[in-house]
DNA sequence: AATGAATGAGCATTCATTCAT
DNA sequence: CATGAATGAATGCTCATTCAT
C-alpha cells in the first residue's frame, strides 16, 4: 500500500491499523460498493467500529483515504512504466492493462457518485490525478505524433475508455472475470489504432472534462 | 412502454398507475440505482407508497417488472432493426448504438447484483433474453461470414462490450453524456472490424456465458 | 343468527350481506382475534371491503354488532333452558355447557380489551347482558336455596368461571378441543357443589362487578 | 429473574440491559400481549430500540428469551415447593396457586399462537417444560395414590386447568384481579378432590398432549 | 349499491455515529 | 487507545379507511 502520509506522526501500531483498514476498505468497496455497513469494513479489517471511527471520522473520510491511496498507486505505476518504455503507444497499452488499483479508482469514480463527489472536492487526490493525466496526455500526444494512435481522440476519451473496460466484469462467471478485461482492452486498443479508424462522431474529450460534477447517480 | 400483460384484467386507472410506476421506476433505477427508497419511486410516479406496494408487493417484484419491460423493448427494437437491414454488420452497429431500454437492461444486469439475481431467476425475462441473444448470435455469425466482424469474437463478447459502452457515462458532464456513448461505440466497432485486427488474448465468450451467477457485487 | 334489528328498513340483499358479514366476523374473531385485517373479514364474508365499510363504518362498529348478536343468542338460549327446567342447578349446568355464542361472548369480553371497552359503552348490549345476568342471578339464588350450590359464591364468580372453561382450548390438539370444555365445566361444577366445599378465600363477586373498565389488555 | 446464561460473557452494562429488557418484556407481554410495539418494550425497559434489537434480533427471539426465563422460574419454584412438602396434594395446590412467572407462561403458551409456535420449536424451553411436567406427573400419581386427587384426571388436565384459572382475570376490576385467581384455583381444587367426584366426560389428558401444534389462533 | 384501488399513518428493522467501559 | 454497547434517524412494509369506477 502506498499512503501519502498526511498525519505527521503516528505510533507504529496505530499506523498498522490505519493501513489494515484502508486495505480492507479498498477490497470491500471494490467488491460490494461504497455503501457497505461500516461494521463490515471494521470486521474485515479485524478492528472494532470504534477504532475505525477514531481513524476516519466518517464514511466520506474513509472513501477519501482509499481513493487517495489508489490514485497514488496508479501514479507510481504509470511513472514506472514510462521510465522503462520510450514508445508511447506501448506505454499507453500497458497502462490500460493495469490492474487492481486502477480498477479501484474506476469503481470509485465511475460507479459511485458519492465517491466522485468526495474525490472532486479533495485537493490532494485531485493533484495526484492531475499529475497522472498530464503523463497520459503526453503519451497520447506522442502516440499520435508517431502515427500509432488515431487523431480524433484525446486524453479524456482514453481515461473513460480504460475505465469502461476495467469495470462491469462482475457480470461474468469467475473464470472469465480474469481474462475478460485483457480481451476488451485489446479490442479497444485495436479500435484506437490510427490504421483502423473511421471518423468518430462527437468531438475529442480532454482530460479536464472527465473530472465531474454529477452527484446523483448511485449504484 | 411495452408491457407483457400477465395480470389478466385491470381497471383502467389501475393499469395506468401500473404503467406510470414502471416508467418512473425505470428512470429512477437508471439514474440512481436499484436501492432508491421506495417512497422516491412512488413520489416520482405520482402515487402513494401504498399503491406502489399494492401493485408490486416488494422491491424485487418491481425490479422484475422493470427488467421484463426493458427486455421486451430491447427484443422488439432488435427485431425491428433486423427486419429492415439485411446487412449483418450494420444491424449489429445499430443495435449497439441503441438507447434507453438497452441502457436500463445494462444497468440492471451489470451494475446491480440484486437485479442480476432476480433476472436470473425469472423464467419470463430469461426467455426474452434468450431470444434476443439468438438474434444477435445470428448477426454475429453472418457478419463474420461477410468478413466484416473479426473472427476471434463471439456473441457474449459483443454483449459485454455493448454493455460497457452504454454505462458509466455518468462520470461525464451533462453535455458529453449525450455524445460520449456514440463515440465509444464507434471506437469499439472499429476495434471489432475484421480488417487490421490483432489476435485477442483469452478465448471467445459465448452468449450462454454472460448469464451470470455472481451475487455479491452491489453498487 | 339473531339480530336485534336497529336499522329499520334494509333491502333484502343488503340485509343478507349484513348477516353474512356478521357471521363471518364472528367466526374470524373467534378464530384469530379481533385484530384481523378488515380485508380478511371481508374476504371471508365474500364481499369487498367497500361493502363491509358501508355496513359498518369502522372496526368498532363491527365488533359491537358481533357482540350484540352473540349476546342476543345467549339470552335466548338461557331463556329457553329456563323455560324447560324447574331445577336451578341443572339449568345452571346446562347454561355453562352451552357452546358457540357463549364462547364468542367470552372471547370478546375476556380476551380482547378493545371488545370489552366497546361492549361496556354500548347500552344495547349492556341491556341484554343485564337481562342475562338477572336470570343467572335468580338461578344462583335458587340453587343455593336448594342446597346444591355452595354458599360462598355469587353470580359474578359463575360468569367468570364459565368464561374460563370455554376459552383457551386452542392450546390443545384438534381432537381434544372438542371434548375438553365439557370436562372442565364438569370439574368446575363439582367444585361448585355445596357438598364438596371448603371455604373460599376472598369474597363472592357479584354480577355488577364483572362489567369492567380495564382497557389496557390486548391479546 | 432467572436467566440461563447462553451468551458466554457480556459486559456488565450489557448484561444489566439484557435483564432489564427481559423483565420489561415479560411485564408488557403479560399485560398487553406479544404484539406490543417493540418501541414500547424498549421504552418500558428504559433503552433505545437499537439496544433492544442488538440483544434480540427480532421479536421472536425476544419472546423466546422471555419464555425461557419464565419456564426456568416455574421449574425452580416447583422444585422448591416439592423439596419442602412431602404431601403431594398440598404441593399441587401450592403450585397451582403460584403467581407471576406461571401466569406469564400461561399467557405466552395459551393465548399467543405465535409464542406457542416459538416455544414448541425451542429445544431449550421444551426441555425445561418437560422436566416440569415430569415433576407434576409424579405429584399427580402420588396424590391419586393418597386418595386425595380424583382418578379420572391426568397431568395434562391439571396443566390446562391451572392455565385457565390464572388467565382471563383482566376482565375484572383492579381490586378483584388480585383475589380472584386464588378463589378460582380453590374452586377448581374442590372440583379435583377425590371425594364426591362425579365421573367426568371425555378421557384423561396426558402431559404430552398439551404441547401443541395449532398455530392459527392469535389474540 | 358494490367493488376494489389509492392513500398515508404506524410499526419493524437496520445502520451510522457517539460514548461508556 | 481499542472495543463494542447504546442511540435514534431513516426506510421498508402493512393495513385501516376513503373514494373513484
């Protein structure tokens, strides 16, 4: 787990508790949504509710911490990927194929309007997200310059599309849930290649446009 | 609205109310998930809770009715599309571009595990769904025979992919929410074309495999 | 059914409906208490709720009518019994052994505080009840004068005791429910005979004292 | 209160609350039946509904606990009585004259079919009840051998008869409600004596026959 | 006049959050 | 500090009563 330590000093055991809670919450939120009873989260972290609430005064603050953590991981991964790959298209492909943390982010931002609202109003997470999007933006530009990525597409589109392919797999039986995302990312990538492209309807969606304000949807 | 009239005879006003409730529930479920307070559903249908409950004795039975209705509409639309288009690829494209009812089905089946469980145990809805999948299956085969659709793909894949592109748009600002689905369906279609396709990882997923049994996820 | 016709004129079919409702309500109240859903009562009378409510504007008024009817029957039976039996003790025995209408009265008065409150405030029923108690009072006096009935007992005691033996049989299996009341009435009668008697604790309870004011108990 | 401690360890305050709830529920159930609003029970125990539900997850489990407790007390009382009284008839008399806990049992078993169903399916309570009935059975046999108790009677009859005399007193004004049960128990006992008894109709009812299966009656 | 639909108040139950141990 | 108990507000569902057909 990667945690941007905001709380300066924390005794070792308290720290450990905090981490266990975030891990557990991430798993539980990903599996069953952000509306699970707090007691469930506590139980699955192996602590009492009291402890949970001492660390995170309400559900929102827990969601915020989980999001924070996931965004951090995504950013780190992305940096690591870029550090090794000079080819923009390959880098993009790899990033889109990435796993759990990205999936958490997707769930949190795409599926739960509550999480979205929280994330949108958290400067810390937003900052990390912006850094991530900048990196992707650069890759997009470079991949297009290389003639690999279609022109009528922008960073926001990529963000949304990666999101789609990483979610919604719960409808599949266990066996397929593992292989399906890779398949659909691959289909998408084929659809994103310059060579294949028919002109798209609408207009490119930029990175700035995917940070959202719709607070009503709640699955 | 398309309602398969199961209840033999219903007084005109009762019928009207029933329809209003299903419409309202469809909208509300699509907007805010299947867990909205029943009172909300009632209010948005302009009836009292009592009426809602008289017609649908519990939430499950309402979800079932909404699903039924949505599946019916999807099937009808699909038939109409096929009736006019002899070209399989075009037919598939059009079906994938279709709107609200399909979106409801997707929401209901992909996002809410509760809805999934209900639908899976409703023979009526399942029957309609099967008819729909058969139609698509035929289109897929034909489009592949025509050399339009890539070979390493099957009906289940198409079903999942259409689902993905039709959901998750709530993360976008109002303006884009309208145009985005069409864009992403287009990208997907480009990715699905036979020409230039790279081999996909995994294996084709058949129609039978997307009727699902995982009841834990609940957003 | 014996109904003291208060409502002067009533069309034949309306009259028939009224009677069917009272019969049904008597049965249902006796079986399942005075709190059964009105819809149940209506269904078991074979009419719609609307009709039920047209006849009896609320639950209380239905209970009142049922009580009325039962009291009437009890009074009639008692008169008939007395008319044939000059021996007071035998008359008392027979009255105590009587069946359904008496049982309804007992249920209504002993088990449901609501019914009790209603009956107590209904001059009509009260009048009938008073006539009944006067008859019993006379029998008690005569049976004591004959040396058959113990002296330290009064009409109120008899009323309460008959009530007890006629109720609470629902705890027994079907077969016994039929024979049990007769057995226990017999035991009671043996206990009431002058010859057997040890002095009782407390004091004789008169007829006036069993018309009651406690409105809290509600089974 | 006698509580069979099933839950291993319970914080002092929780334990205290548990006991208060059972006491309150016993009183309230006895006064107003097993259908009182849970909120009433909670209020009368001086706790919030939440606490009530934490301890007893639903109404049935509360009824079960109250029954358990009452049966325990009855059994204890009975043992104590027997321990001091070698004379079977006197022991029986005393047991029949006993008060509140017995009355609760009676209410619960005789008046509420719901309670009956619960008790019948609770092995724990059933066990205690069986022990109780064995003790009474023995007393009945001895009292008959002593020539004190009439021969044409069995344990089940005694159980039913004690039940009758201990209930239904709510029809009486406050003052009499205190003395009445003793009076009627006395009458019954006179009726149960061997001397002067007339043969009873029907047949003796054994202890096994009063554990019942009729779940429809609900007062 | 009879019917059954509509309404909404009432009670059961769950769960976020606070607080005593 | 950690724990789990207590609280009460929110929501599901039922049913008495009213009213349109």
